[in-house]
């Protein structure tokens, strides 16, 4: 398989941009920008998130069995870039973003257009990103989208011509 062709073809998969958050067993808050996300079941409502196996979010979700997925909307590139590095809590903000704890303790980012809280159903530990399967236990809608809900999501292509993930 040609590596350059593989990279190009896999980058044809469109990606939304989200911030996964979790509260560790020690109370430490974690957050990471993620984009390997999809819904996999209506009943029960399940989502899957591909998470780097060495990330704080992966560890916290694995320890506590809880996490949240915050949906970033168009124009929220700053928030996406803020969570490319380990999260910091300062002045009541998570990496500069106001937040509140969800019912499961995971941070819900106030500026996100929506969020789901999840309990971990299973973690498939394969590859450099583990697949976290979460059952949606609570939903938050901070700003009702105009038009199609899927059109409101910040996408990888919105982050700039030279920002890619995957491949």
C-alpha cells in the first residue's frame, strides 16, 4: 500500500470537531479535541469516540466510566486549538473556556453549541487510538442550530488548509 495514497484517501473522510472531557478518579479535569466520532445506535443511544490511548481523557474515562462530548460549532476554531494540548483549570475556566460540571462530573463547555454526557459501555483497545463506546445519559443544547444540526458542527476543513488528522 502506498503511504501517501493511503493518507490522502483516509483524509477524504469528513470529520467534525469536538472536545471530549472527563473528570478523573482523583478529581483532575481533562479535555482533548477529538474528531473520530460517530453515533452507532438509536436504542440505547450510543456514540463512539476514538481517543489517543496515552491521553488524560482516555485514562479518566477508563477510570471513572464517564465522559462528555462537547460539540463545537462553526467559528469555534479557537476552542478547538485550545484543547490540542493538556487542559488547565485557571480562574474557573478550562483552557480559557467557561464550563460547568455535568451530571456525571465531566466538564460541559458553556460555549459549545451542545454536549452529551456518557457512561462508558466498552473500550476497544486496538491501535494507537482506543474506541470508547459511550451510552448517552444526558444532553445539553446551548444554542439551537439554524438549519440542519449536522451543518452547525465545526469541521476539520474549517481549521485551515494545513490542518489534517488521520491517514
